[in-house]
C-alpha cells in the first residue's frame, strides 16, 4: 500500500496546530493514551475555555479525535496524522528541488 504525503497546504495546517506550546503538551499527554478533558485540564492547569480552543485547533487539523461518554469527553491522538506529517518532514531534504534555478544568474 502506497503512503500519501500531505500536500503543502495540509502540512501547513498541521504545523500551525503544532506551533503552540500548550497544544504540543496536549499531544505529548495524548501520546500515552486517551484522556478525559478533565484530566487534561488538571495536568495543564488550564481554564476549560482555553483548553477547548486548543483541542478544537488540534481536532480541526486532524491530529486528535474525541468521543463522548456520558457527560465526559475523551480525546485521543490520531497517530496516522502524525505519521503523515513525519513523512512530509522527512521528504524535505537539502538539495535541488523542482523549481531550482540552474541558470548562471543564481550561481554567481
């Protein structure tokens, strides 16, 4: 099965979601398994509204999923999304890429 590397726009959306320290802390916490939002709130010492904003940003980027159980919401990491962004980052290597100028104007 071929793997699909995200396009630049999708990668930018994910990288934006990961560009915040609190969201990176959430990803780290979820890397150990599903967590109730109340657990995240306690560990991060974050207000519910602030935490909801960060979780929505991660969810919109496809990095986390949620499920409701009674009055509680549980969040889990989407490891496939992280794998895709890791493949994108791995594909970005130094060297000549499409669109590189081979003309003398750039080599002087």
